[in-house]
């Protein structure tokens, strides 16, 4: 049936094939399509009947107002036929199209005269004869291969093929177009039914007996110089802007799937503009970047196919969504829905421009997105020195610790051979927006020889590597980088996302710089300021002094130094926070992270003191509130520093909404005591300054016990924030620093897990605890504020779940804020 009629009769792809539906849709949209017919699925063998094929050709000639030439209707302009097929679903392994059906010794000379380009016409003819000989006439493939080898020139190959066909079948190859069409259909159906075709379908998990529809269309012929065919897409994928581009070929389309490079689209007769109307209709209809194949005859364009471009990339999707909504073709929610949060990530980070010729050095976990190049530094000292000289450095280490933070921040990227997505290097890199690849287990670091080796490649310290934190790939040498450029269109789309979402989006930031970045990216406040991070680097000795203090006097002195340092850090941070909310978490650090990594102590007594703090499982040890129960001066000192900083910025006209948070609580009693410590600090500041600082005080929910006891905790706490990193660690009993290294790959491979539970929240276990805790907390304090500040707060899939259990906000690394905004909107749609 002619293109356009199947849809009119209510038929779908199960009858018409996807191409039949596609062409019918184009007709329905009023777009010019090439004259053609669809032979429904299951009816293709009918064309092997000459009468049926002849009727089809009559119809096609009428539609095209042309004739297969110069057989009978010499008064009409010439055409040949083109046959292709399609299945009810998009399939990549379809038999190839057959072009130029109808050629014969009776019309070839006349056609060459009209069209020119004898060699191209013969190429098509030879390709058709071979396909039919193999598929419909069962001629031996080896004979055909030998023939091809003997006759590289198609003008000699065609007569040889015709001779071989005659010899093998005992009959001459038909000159009758109807018989040729029948044979072409038979060959195509045979290829589809062949064991090779069946295998291809099996590989794609498609049923072996899936049918195909055949599509016969007119191949209209004319002078080579005015006719041609091309393919185009509607947008420039780099910029995302509407800018049709593609290629145009003068002449007749050949069966050859690689017809050469072609000319730019501007060479199309009639210019690129002849596609404007097509794309203006198609983009809103498809809600996608449009891809078309077309032909031009006498400056008239007809579509051969049209559809949505696969994987157009985030820029094109963003611009298209904004353009369509601005042009009122779709609503804003629809526009927001078009951009997947995962895809958007690529817009926010630099990317490597890969050519395919790169040398892959190692592959690890994509721990922090972005791309960077730099020379290898195998120690923090070297990284810092080179960075100070203005060089780009990539820090390569087996793993990192707090002492490496300054080097990590100075480096353009970090690579570790051990450690997972929640390892120290990964968390710090994500927070600081540095690309990171962690757990690159094939990487051998030889500090003695100052080399790294992986997959047979050895590089020396100082050699250049390129890091792709989005894929986990590390390349030897410098790969060009495309910088991140969040476009104005993305800002517009995120603005619409903000109108839709219900979940608040805050950031995890410990310093003014990160906070400023996050606010620029749309964070509404700080959901987690890890105060221990303020003591990394230069300030590490301050905590060491407290941990290793041997007398009360030393302890008081250490606390005073620590408070002074914190107060100035807090003041700087609160100035950036302005009137927004900020959740300041009191110190939570496994003590070993603060002790000298070189094992050098002032004296034996101090060394003994350090040995006494040693723990077999520091992550289960004297962390968080537990340390504050033992060292009762710490939290009051921290809270006092914070409140004094608030008084300072408040005098400058700012009113940050303070939320003081107690980490790693398991017992309501711990929380009661810590809250009392905080209140005492507030009273001291009030007595001292005359200012009563407003603040909320709340608890993290990081242990399963805390989740189960959310009701009594909420009775004390004005807010609860789920620390899903520790909650995942403790619910599974998986060490967050080691799981990726030791077992995750195996679990993923064997289907025991589908994702790292540290990257995507485990709904069944950890999620169930979050949901239960949220319900219980609300039952005692209906207005309790509930948030999440684990890494899951920046993961789209986890955000969808967190939205569904009615949390108020998520808090994530600064660079993930836009993703969280979009994901939260998707969750609300
Ligand atoms: C958490 O446990 O989820 C959390 C936010 O705290 P941290 O990652 O600092 O342990
Ligand atoms: Mg934690």
C-alpha cells in the first residue's frame, strides 16, 4: 500500500514495519516523501508472483508519475526501483537495501546517456545481481567471490555475472522489472530467514520468526548535475544549536553503504534552507534531534527516511528542549523531562576528545567526573612542588590520606590503584571537582624506580597521562581536552527544573571556595560542612595536639588553638553562606587519620599515647560523638567558634541559618549529652557578646541503631540528616574503603549486586531504614527537618527514592548540584 495509507487504516509497526510507520507519519505531517509502497509483514512473498509485482510497479509508476524506462512508457521520465525492509522493532542487523532494480541490457545505454556516470550505475547493477544471485538463485558464494576477484571493474563484472547466472540456472536473468522485483524480494526474505540472520536476531534477543515488511520506492532518475541524495541532522552536536548539516551526493543513490565522503550540505540544489521546513516540523514532532535521508530531483526534496538521532549528546538535547518549550511546542515540564540527569553530567565537566588512537594505560573506577592531563607525581611533595611551578600534575598513589589533601587540591587529577568510590581520594576529589580514577588495580606503582606500569606499558614520574574521571580510563600521553561550558540554555532548563522540584538541594562544602562554587551552581544552602576537613593540611597538627595531649594544660592549650583556627574558617565560610542555611557537623574523624603518617612523635610518652589510641577498626572506633563523650571539651569549643563567627557576620548584616549536627550517634543518651554541650557553648557566647545566636541542633542518622531509634532521637533533635555513606557501610557490614577493591567487581559480575550500594542507594535495605526512620521521626515531631548528606544525595536514581519517602532536601558535592536539581525535578514529574 502507498506510503501514508497504512496509518490511515490504523495499522502499526507489527504490520508495516518501523520504516512503514515512519514514512506514514511523515505523510501525515504533510512532509514530502519519496513515492513508495509498503508490502506488509507476511505478504512479501506475494511479490514473487509476477502479476502482483506488476501491479505494485504500476502503482509506483502512478505515484511517481514516471516509468521504468525505456521499456514501454517512453513518454514518461525514467525511474528504477529501490527495495528495503524493516521489522516491527528497530533492528540493527537488517538485510541491506537493493538499489536500482529494473536495470537491464535493454535500458542501460539509454540510462547512462541520461544520467552519465556509467561506472556508478554499473557498480549498483553488479551489487544487485550479486545479492539476488546469492539469495534468490542459490549460486555458490565461492563462485561469486572468484568472479568478483577476476573482474574488479563493474562494467566487466555485470556481463560475467549475467553469464554465470545463466550457466548456473539455465535461464537468462530477467529483463522484466516485475520479475526482477520478485527476485529481489525473494533474496531479501531469504537473507532475513538465513541462519546468519537468525543468529543476529538471537544475539539481539529478538524472536527468530520475527517478520519483515518490504518497502519498494521509486528511484527517480535525472541529470546527474541536478539530482542527488543526502543525509542531514538538524543540530550542531557540539554547540547544540539549530544548524542543519550533513552531506550531499550528486547522482543516483548506490547500494554501496559507504558512498564516499560527499559534499557539504550547502551543495544541495536549493541550498540548506530546503531542509528548514522539514526540521521545523520534525523536531517538535519527534521531540528529538532529527535525522533525515532525502533526495532532491529538480530542486524538489523528498524524504527517504526520517527519525530521531540516537545519542545526540547533552548539549543538543538541552538546546532542543529549551527551543521547543520557548516555541510553545512543548511545556516546560516536558522540556525538563527531555534531559536525563546522567547525561547532563557531561555538560558540567571537561571531557577528553578521543580519536580512538589513544594508548590506554589503565582502567579503574570512575570516582570523580571530569578530564585532566598532567605529569605523573608519585608523592604529595613532588605534586606540590611541580604545581607551585605552575605545572599540571596528576597525583598517582596506591591510596591517599588526609595528609595528601593539599597535594590532591594542587593536582589536576588523582589516580589510585586501591580504594573505591567512597575512599578518601574519591570523596575529596569529588568535593573539590577534581577528576579521579580510583581502584585502577592493574596499576603497579614502583616508588623505588619512580615508575608506574600497567598492561605492559611503563611510564616514569614526569611523563604525561590523561585522566577521564567519567569512565575511569587513564591514557598515556596528552589527549586534547574540551573544557566544560554550562550554557545559558542549561541555566534556563535548570531554572524550570527548580520550579518543578519539591526536594531542596544543598551542598556538602567545607570551605568558602567550594560553597561559592555550589551556590553558583544553584545550591540553596550547605547540608554538610565536615569540620574535620578544616583541619586537613596545614591545620593537621592542631588536632594531633589535642589527640596526643598528655596533660589537661596541654589539652586546654590545644583546644584554644583549634577554636581560634575554626572561628576564622567559620567566619569566612558564613560570609559566603549569607542568609542561607548551613549544617555544621561537629568533628567526626577516625583518629588514625590525624596522627603523623611518618610515625614520628615528640617523645616516648607521646608515642605511647598514640599507640594507646590505635584501633583495629578505626571506622568503627572512637569517631564522631563518641570522641566528644570522651573528650568533652571538643564539641563546646567547636560550637563556640561557630557561634562567635555567626556573631561576627551577623554584625555585618548577614543571618546564616545555623544547624549544628552531631555525627555517628547510636544512643539517644549520646545526643542528649552532645546537645547539652552545644547549648552550653551558646550560653557562653551569649554571656560574652550579649547576642543570642539562633540555631537548630540535630543528629545524623548513620548507624542502623540510630535509624531504628529515630523517634527518640527526633524527640531531642530538630532535624535529622541521613549519612547514607556510613549507614550503607554499617547496614551491609561492607567496609566503604575496601569493598570496591576486594569484592564489588565479583558481586557485580555474578549479579549479586547491580550497582555499588555506595553509589546508588540500596532501596531494600538502607532505603527501608531511611523510610522507617523518617516515618518514626515525623510521628514524634511532625515538622522535623529531614535531609540526606551521603554521596547518594547527588545520584539521580537515589534522589528519586529519597523524594518518594518525603525528605526535605538532599546535599551533595558542589559539582553535582545541577544534576541533583534536575534529578529532583524528574522525581517530582
Ligand atoms: C555519611 O556517612 O554519609 C556522611 C555524610 O558522613 P561521612 O561521609 O563524612 O562519613
Ligand atoms: Mg558518616
